[in-house]
C-alpha cells in the first residue's frame, strides 16, 4: 500500500475572467473547484492506477462533509482527524486577456499538539501496512518546521519515506533521511542556498544530499527543461513531451506519482522517469487535477526520451 500525508489540504477554486476592473463590478466566466493539496494530488493519480492508496489528512470541522464529497467523487480512500475551523480555500483568478493568474491563498487550519498526536495515532495503524509513505506540501499553523523529520524518524525503518516540500520544511525534513525527495529546481537551490547552473551542478548537489542524508533518489523537476533523477551511482535526464499547456498546477505532483508508480511496479529507473514525465505532461494539458488513464500514460511515456548521464 501507498500512504499519502497532506497536513494542509485546500479547496482550489479557479475563476476565469477576461480582465479585472479594480473597484468595479466584474462578471466572471467559468468557475472550477477541485480538492487540492500535494499529497492528495499524488494519491488521486495512484488510486486511479488501481494501486492500494490511503490518503491521510486533517480537515476542518465546519466544511469536512463538503471535502469528503470530493474524496468520494474521485474514488479516493481517506483517513482523517478533524479540528475546529474550515479547510482553506485557495482562489486562482485567471485573466484571459492578460494571460495572468493571481493567487489568493488562505493560511489554513491551526493544529495543536493534541490534534497532531491524534493524527499520528491514526497514522500508526496505516503506516505499518505501507511500502511508501508520501509527505507532501506545506504545514498548517501550529506544527513545527521539523514535522516531516519527526514523521520520517517514526516510520522510516519500516517504510520508504518520500518527501516533497520546500524551504525550511525541506531542510528540516532531510534530517529524517528520506528514501526519495522530489524538489523542483528552485526548491533544491533554496535548500542548498546556491544557484545550480547546469546538469553537472545539479547532479553534484543531489549527491551531496544523498551522501549526507542517506537518501536513495533525488528527482528534480525543471518545468520545460525536463527532469533529472539522481542516485549515488546513476543519473538520468528525462525529456518533455510537446502538449498544449492549459495549467501547470499539479505537474510536479503528477511527476512524483508517476515515478512512485514505476518504483512500486519494480520497473527500471529509466522507465520510471518516462512514466513520471508522461504523467506530468498529461496533467498540464488539462485544467484541474485529473485522474489519469494508465493506457494514456504508457502511450505518452513511449514518447519520452530518457538519457543516462
């Protein structure tokens, strides 16, 4: 089984408008609402691939029934605790005439120590049945920046820890010695506090992390420049596929889901990276957070060029 952890989920509401006239009444066009959160995005794709997947999260009491309907609609198993308040809503305003997107993100729930301990009690029963434990995204107010490290230390000897985070959450989480991390290039640069100008510098930086934190794989997403997969002995460059880009939101989560799928199915690393790139390409070609069709993914994966460096 694969277990995802999303400690700060969100409803993502996307509003389309030609352009905003500030201080005036504006009539909007299409409105779309999706359940977001990086771990949830990973879990949606993995469960769509029929892998046994459990999504662990924290929900606000005031709108938890609404949130649970989204899990039901997307056919996703969920285990959660609830806390006072409401699960946050993030608003994306897309101005078509200006090709501009403005994000209005709520801060989210506040989680105290007692609630966190309750979450861990639920996680205890699930984690020990899992092969992979995927921790993704930001942390809610009230939780320490080393929360992912704490979770990794708690379960890392029994399951493979996967982490996708940034800034201090990533830096602290690395101390938990995760099996796999998936930073984008900017997150990797921020974690190391230096610019990485080419593949050689990225590979060197990834291997510094591998040596220092006993990490097995570093998967670096780089948008239109593709991706790099680095281990202690090997490095692969993954190419991209030409698609019409509708939205890049969730592309990194899709890449991580595809790579985990490949690992779970014991596929060679170059195939894992091709599947990851295909999942990302299919995701950016639609709006929202799709459940991908595995046959479509394999068709796209055959178009991906993966080069061993």
